[in-house]
């Protein structure tokens, strides 16, 4: 089960550096590729606005 980024995302970039498998893509709202995500939760742990949740 992958993590997803919701509309609360502020595109701050803190999650990108934490992802060990480069599953996060930049944009107005960042996106996590569910095929690449390993469900480690590192991105959710560092998100300052709690915009990342388990799917």
C-alpha cells in the first residue's frame, strides 16, 4: 500500500530528500508513484503540513 499526497501539499520539498526510492515527483502538488513507493513512511514523517497519508 503506497502513501499519497493530498491537496494540503505546499510543495515545500521536504519529502523528496527523504524518499529512499525516488518515488516523489515535483509539481504544484507533489505526487507519489504507487508503483515505486515502498510504504516506508519517511516522507510522511517529515511533512510539515501532514499532507501525506497511507492510501
